C-alpha cells in the first residue's frame, strides 16, 4: 500500500508540473462552479445570463498564461453576472503572476478585478455600499499579492538556477585548466628527465658504430641501439604531445601490431604473430596494441631469449589477445620498473568492458608465462 501511494504521488507531481494539465483542471473546476451557480443560484440575474457568463468566463481561463489581461477581464465580468468567483480569482491571479509587458495593463486588470467584485455585491444588494467597496479592495489586493509573490519566487528560483549552472560551468573550466597545467608540468618533467638520457644513448651508440671496425655484428647491434633510441625519443615526444593536447589526442595513438612485433624481432627476440581478426575499430585496436606491448616488454625483461607467441583472434564478438613466452635460459635483465604496468593495463581493459589475467603457464603447456585479455569490439575510447 505505501508503495502504491508513492507511485500515485509521483504521477501527481508529474501532472502538476504540466501547465496544460493544470489549466485544464482549473477550467473544469470553473465549469463545475458554474453548474452550482446555475443550480443554487448564486446571482439574482436570469439563469440564462448566469450560465452563459459562467461558461464564457471559465473557458477564457484556458489561455490565461498567454493572455492574462483577457482572462482577468473575462473572469471579472463572469463573476459580476453569475456570482461564480472561480474565473475572477484565476484571471486576477494570472494577471499578477504573469504580468504583461506594459505595466498599465496590469493596473487595468487590478481595477477590473475590483470593479467586478464590487459590481457583484452591488447587484446582489441592490445598491452600492462603502463596505462592499472596501471588501472588494481587500479581496483584489489579497489575490494580486499572492500572484506577485509567486511570480517573484519563480524569478528568484530561475535566477538561482542560472547562477548554479554558471558556477558549475566556471568550476568545470577551472578544473580543466588545472588538469591542463598539471599535464604541462608532467610533460616538462618527463622531457627534462628522459630526453637527455635517451639522447646520450643514441649519441654513444653512434660513436660506437663508427669505431666498430670490421665487425658486422657489432655494427648491426649499435645501429639497432641508435635506431631504437631515436624511436624512443619520437614515442616520448608523442606521449608528451598527448599530455599537452589532452584526452582528445589519444585517438592518434599507434595501433600497428606488425610494426611493434617487427621492432622486437630486430632486437633479437623470437616473436611469432598470429593476427586473425582483420581490421579492428580504432579504440579496440589501441587497447590490443597496449596489451601486446606490455606482454612483449615483460617478456624482454624476464625472459630475454625465450620464444614469444602473440595470438589475436575473434571470440564470440570479442577480441582474444594472448602473449605467451617460454622459459628463457638467460638471466632476467636488470631493468627498472614501476610494477604498475599490468595494474594500469587491467584498469584500461576494465573500463573498456573486458578482462585480463596473467600468470605462469599450466604444467601441460610447459614452463613460461602467459598474458591473456578479452577486449569487446567497440568504437568508443575507454
């Protein structure tokens, strides 16, 4: 029972917020009062006059929001001729709550309301009296005050709503500016810390290549180091550009798996790529690229000489990505790491609606490690 009552109250609030429904209800109430005025009757005039005046005054309240003066004057005449106070109150309230552009029309509505109330008392009493004039003045002033209060309250609420929206917009702009400033600061820090070191690596590799003598293997290795350092600088500048430009530039991130795998092969790693999905949506392709990149990086660090297999396939509307490496005979490389690569990757995949697992291979698959992820096909960036 309480739940049903709550549903009914919700519907009632929805109906009360509809201006058309409110106007229809008011017109229906005025017509009902007109029927009572004819049946009782409420005026000494003929019943035909009472009925016609009551109906016309009631119907005139339908456009009260657009034509408040017409509603007020028609309601006043209806009250004077039929004794029905509904159209008089609603029309006079509408002229005060929805004032016309010219103030003179508002005064005309108020005077007409007073005149209609006084005329009805005059018709019933048979002669004008001072107390009737004062009563008409008090009743008219009371209705006008209520209408003006509601109008002022509506204007205040509207101005407060506009101010709240303006404050929210300004706060959002300040937050965006603060984020942009923080991205710029991070970009400057990364450039100052990494650019110099990577440039020195490329410089040392170039000098070593010049002094390699007749060793083709050494020349090839130093050339690869120099090229990799140059690519690292380009990637770093690209990432710094993303920090400067904001999230929208993330759509330009690399997503070519063949190029990524070929770079690992040039570095001496044995990598096999099985790409069975064809062209992927941009957002999915970027996520798959980062998964494979993280898997290859971890394999390079922990199993430098182990064979690596990268499989990208379709799986029931999703993309299945597997990066599997065997156990390497060489010792793991002493490379620094933050330990948050897989954590960040898992969060990225979770936001995209997928899942990630990483761990050692099963006993029947042999020794090694596997990174497996499921990414949904989507055109939206995570």
